[in-house]
């Protein structure tokens, strides 16, 4: 009986271990600098888009339940040294795959498959709507409108003078058209807006936050701004007053009037929500002593309540200049924690942190160190000295969370490195918790 018990225990242990999906090595990829990859799922398939070891844009697919059956397809575009040239990917309601990327003030680089979703049918589409409008494209993003239609947004122009453009896709004709009659924002030739979002809240509104930048120099970001929309067409301030398009600086709702050289940077103004669905924005700026601090703004009634939530001493991220920065700080949106608490994830100097706040007052309860998704993935990857782990996550139709991870050197202000590093492994995990990356 004892022997039978041991055998049964061993069988259960083996079954438990085998139930955990093994990591999947997908390909060797470029590791000379970071440029965000993309991953999406459908009811039947998983799709990954990345730059391979030779910097060529590559799309791979496999059935959700068959890790052994990867299919690969190479596209005719190659990455340079620019970390702005990330990849965007989406699936339209008819099942076609859309891939855009490798653009920083460049002409449109966009591919579309047929409705079968077979990546081997991906073909370059030279024009979406307007060749003139699509000659200086950056920051491609695919999203869905309230009706589930595919929307594509991008910046037309360069840092310091660019417009935010939205297009919408018609499945029947397989064509794009402008979603709005005018750009979302007009920098009037003097500045441009750096958006985060739109993010669809539980209240049914799309929320966006952004900073304005006067020049290509990172230190010229200023004035944290906000708008919301039900349909991505008609926009308004938080109090319901309309914002005619294009939104101009003189008309905008200012959440925090951070000045030029005030320590606020683009892409670090992140929308979140508390347990009551109220909008929050996480960002950073300098305090009166010149230290960099994390701030949280929350819409409360008719006003924005802004509160400094960190209390760092003798720390200042004194960024500036052009090109992609090797960022010292990344922030994420606030989210409800334990009863009566609000959690704000932050990464500083490679250390993942959580600020635990009193949800009612936004006063700090605790700043604690945590392990991020990237931290967890890095323990199972071959990460060379000087490299950092990049991750992208997607959730399957059955709730499984897929994590794509790959090590690279950090951005080098979009300039070549002095040495080409060895390619790194692109690995897919299914057993890493979702969370801050």
C-alpha cells in the first residue's frame, strides 16, 4: 500500500508539473536596442510580430492549443537604430491581420492579410487614405471604436510640430477613411501633443491624457492635459464642455500646468481608474527642491485633485535632448487594491515599486518593492550584461495570459552602438502573472 501511495503521489506531481505550459522559444531577435513588438490573439490563433535577428519585420502565428505548429512570414522592411519604430498589430472583425510599424517620421509601412488570418497572405498596402498625409508617420496604434470597428491612429509630422490623426476601417469594402473631419489636435506649427490612450473606462467613455512639446528636445514637455469621448469623434472636457476639433492649446483642459523643464516627459502620463471608476493620471515632475517625484491626479467632482505620492530624496532624473532616451522611470495606471486602497505601479532605475495609497485621501500608506512581469521573465532568460528584458502581454479568449519576453540593450538615442550584440531569444510564457511591465 505504501508503494502504491508513493506511485500515486509521484503521478500527481508529474501531472501538476506537466500541466504548466513550458516556455516556447519562438525565434532569435534583434538585441541592439529596444523597439516594442506586438502580440494579439483570436478565438483560434496567437499572432506575434517582431524584428528578427537580421532586423527584418517578421510575423509568426500558431493555433492557440498547438505550440508545435508555428508558421513564419517575413515582410519587406528592416529596422534601423530607432527605438520609436515599434510594431502595432490588430485583427479586424472579419478576421484579417493588420500590421504597421518601422516608422518614425516615415511614409506609411502597413500590411494586411486576407480575412482567413493566414499571415502568408499579408501584403503591403501603400496608402490608407492620403499619400500626402501619410508621408511623415509615427506612433501607429490600432484600437476598436464602441461598435467594434477597427481604428488606426498615428502622428502626422515630427516632434514639436505634429497632428494626431484617426482613421476607421470598413470591413465590407476593405478600405480606410478619416474618422474625424479634422485632426484631433493642432499644434499650430509650434508644438505637438504626445498622447497616452484613449483608454476605455467602465463608464463607457474613452479617456486620453497628454503633454505638449515645444521642440524635439525632451525637456520641453509641458502642461498635462485631458479629454474624453463616447465615440472617438466628439470630444469634451471632464465637465462636459465641448472641445471642437482640432483641439488647440488655448482651448484645452489643463490637469497640471507643469512648465517647460519641469520634469514631466511624454509617454509617462498614464490613465488609470479607482474602485469607483474615477479617472486618474499617473505622471512625474520635479518638486520644489528639484527632485523627481511621482504624482497622481484624480478627477473629483468638478476639479482635479493632484497629490505627490513619492517622497524621494536626492534623486533627479535630469533628462533632455533628442532621440529615444534610456528612461529611468516608467509609470502605470492606478488600480484598486485591497479594500480602501489604490495601487500605483512604478519602475525606477530598474526596480519595480508599488505605491499603496489610501483610496479616499490619496495619502501614501506604503512604498514597496515588487517583482514585475519583466523581472519574473528575466529569471528564465539569458540576459547579457547591460541588457534589459522587454515584455508584451495578451489575453486569450479563455482568459490565459500570454507573455512575450526578449532581452535587448536599452535605447541609445537612436544612434548606432559601437558593437553589434548577439541576437537574443524571443520566448513565450503562459505562467507569468499579468501586471506592470
